[in-house]
């Protein structure tokens, strides 16, 4: 088992059987986390990149089985921010020192190409990097957002098990999800994807395939989150994912994609009070604090127990900075593109 971890540290290649062995064996977890931490340090140095997250609409035309924003959930008060509110939150985030803004939302057709390109241009005028996470759009739409200045796009594949994907995302097509990732890459975005860990009927075998998929498409960012059952969805009685397996998937991903951006996800912290710190010490190098204000934070209810919904953006900025410096890391002052770090040379 040690040999597999050593091989991954040196070559950043693993076979499916090797990944499976790491996933199946819980005796090597601490060693795996340490190895991922070492590789993160070697390639990306000591710094943590912060992204200011604006959750700009909780209205969604999709019906993903796991998600509280799904259209059939009638128990949720819906909102969409105005363009002015979005710009206001983004401007404040820049004042707090964020160098990247992430705009995330449900698939809300109110925000058509004209509206979105306007918003993108306005945020880009603040001199920040901009990541979009608005789900599936056409090639032309992605192209228009890119032309307006968007730099990155996050769209999780959720699972590469086509049968599971089809069961989890009714009415959506796995092939189209793949095509979205392909189109984003062709258009020159930094492309982020990822999975949910602990979906019903998800196997370790399929998770091993997911990790190989990240490598195959050479993703620039990978977000791994435990699935947390939401009482307002059909999966309310499901077991859900656990933090340890999510961290293992993340750590293996770091070993085979050494220079990419990997967030310590909010869902990890929602499962354990120090989940994000443990993630930062197991391969992650990014945190995405929420910069949305007021009651919207509660209403962006993907899953229950979401952290910091009663806090303000300025509190979150201070809180996360304190936690990061307490583990001997510092906040990056760069834009945080892939491979960007305070390390000048490495033997890749
Ligand atoms: N609508 C866009 C972006 C918003 S959803 C999209 O779907 O791509 C962002 C992410 O939230 C999803 O990719 C999914 O992985 C995650 N998510 C949704 N429901 C969740 C749950 N119950 N537990 C954990 N993560 C969840
Ligand atoms: Fe909508 Fe995204 Fe939730 Fe699916 S995961 S219901 S697309 S917000």
C-alpha cells in the first residue's frame, strides 16, 4: 500500500486497481492525507487561494434528486438577486480582498445571455478573475460569457456512472454534461468539475472511475463534496456521504493532478466543524467563503446544516483567515489560476 502512495507521489499516475485499493483500505488514510499535503506544498506552496462566492439565484428548472433547489421543492422561498445587488456584493468582496468572484446559481432562465454578459462585464470591470457556475448552457452561451470576460467555469459531472447519473438527474443527459465540459475547454475556460461522494448506490469502483476521469480530461479544478441528504428532496432518507471518504477522494485527486486548484468544500465543513481545515491539510489549496448577504444565505439551501448562514461576509473573511493562519498557511494575493503559487520551481 505504501508503494502505491510512493508511486503516486513520484509519477502522478495510478491505475484503477491501485486507486481502488487506496479507497478500500482505511489503514492508510493518514499516510494518504500526508502525501497529498506534501504534493500540494511542493507544487503550490504555502498559500491558500480564496474565492468570494455569490449565490445569485436559488431558482432552478432542473430536478436533481439530491438538491434542495430542485424545481419540485415547494418548501423553499425562492429569490434572485438584482443586477445591482450582485454588483454590490461583488464590489464589497473586492474590498475585503478577494481576487476571484464565483457566481453560482440554479439553472434560472431569467438570467439570459444578455443579462449574464452584462453582469460578467460589470464584475470584470472590478479587476478580478471570474468563475461562473450556472449549469448546462449551449456552446454559444458559454462563448458569449467567455467573450464578456469570464475566466473559469465549474460544472460537476456529479458521477461518471451513467446509470447512476440518469437516476440522480432525471431529464438530464450524461452525454450533454460531458459535452458542456468539452465545450468549456474548447472555449479556453479553466474548467472545474467534481463529484458528490455517497450518492445512493454509488460504488467505490465508480468513484475510482471518477478520479480517472478527472485525470483524463485534465481538469483545472476539482470540487469533491459529501452528499448531504435534504429533507425536502426524494433522497431525504438516504444515508449520505462521509467526510473521510470525501477527503480520500480529494487526496488521491491531488496526487495525480498535483498543480490543480482543489477547494476545501463547504459541504465538508458542514459535516465536521474543522472539515475544511482537515481538507486543507489533505491536499486542498482553495476556500470559497460566501459573500452573499442577508437571508439569501439561508435560502440557498442545497443541503441542510450549511455553515455560516447567519454570518456576514466580513465575519467569514476574518474567520477563515484566522483558521488558515493558525495552521501556518497564508492567504494568496494572486488571482489563483492553475499552478499559480509561491513556488518557483518543481520537478514535474
Ligand atoms: N446549478 C449548478 C450549480 C449549483 S449546484 C449545477 O448544478 O451545476 C452546485 C453543486 O451543489 C452541485 O454540483 C452539487 O454537487 C452540489 N449539491 C447539490 N445538492 C447537494 C447535497 N444535497 N449535498 C451536497 N452537495 C450538493
Ligand atoms: Fe439545479 Fe444545480 Fe440543484 Fe441540479 S444541482 S437542482 S441543476 S441547482
